[in-house]
C-alpha cells in the first residue's frame, strides 16, 4: 500500500462516537468519480474496492471510508450496511 494511503481502521479500536460518525458518513458519502460515480460507498462492488486496496485508496475521508467498507466486506460483515442500503432504496 502506498505510504500516503489512509491507515486501516481496526474494529476494536473504534469507539462509539467514531462508529456513529462512520455510519453517518456512509449514509451520505458517494463515489465522486469513475465508473461508479454517485454510488454510495457501501454499494461499491467488492472487485472495485479490491482494486483500490491494491493500488491505494484516495487520500482523506473518502479513502478512510472506502478502506473501512473494504475491511467490513472482506470480513464478511457487510450485513451492517443493510440499513443504509434500505434507506437509500426508500429515498430517505
């Protein structure tokens, strides 16, 4: 991973306030560029996130959130994103 890549978040190191902020951000952050522009980060395909993991996530909050989504999906815990996806489908 490139030296300026976002640091990966360890689930055990995230406190309640950080979880709340991550959840709120994931409800609104959308991919700002590329093939999946305007899609919620939690709905990005695994292969796309895997490519970024190999090449390096973007810098800043976008990269942090993409790395978080990648880690959750690779851990097989993507069901935590279901409420966000349901909310998106309802148009909330």
